[in-house]
């Protein structure tokens, strides 16, 4: 009988410890999140040549749109001269009106 009581007592202790361990990550996560602010989402741009997404502040603007590198901007401008000419003309028209 005393062995049965000892087994029940040990099972109860392990059950209580298990419940405390299961709750502790939730409490720790909530406490950590209160002190730190999440970073603001960044605006993204798409390279017109290869289609890769990158932060807008890292993108290189060109007459064909935004690009991930100088080589891609030059390649796009060389392979799409009509698009570049049309956008350059539109940009010049916009500046004249301002």
C-alpha cells in the first residue's frame, strides 16, 4: 500500500512539473515580445531584368524601372531601346511641365 501511495505521489509531482514546463515558453515569449518593437516592413521593388525582389532602398532606378544591379540596368536598356526612349521622353515632358 505504501508503494502505491509513493507511486501516486511521484506521478503527481511529475505531472505538476510537466504543466509548469508547458506553460513557461508561452509566458517567456509574451514577456520578450513586450520589450521589443517589431521592425517596420520594407517596401520592395522588382528588378525589371531578372525579376528578383529586393528592398526599394537597395534598388537602382533607371529609365526602364528598378534594377538589382548596374549590369542588369545596362542589359535591360540595351535590349529594350524603345521602352527606354519612351520613358525618357515621358520623363523629359514631366520635367518641362513642372
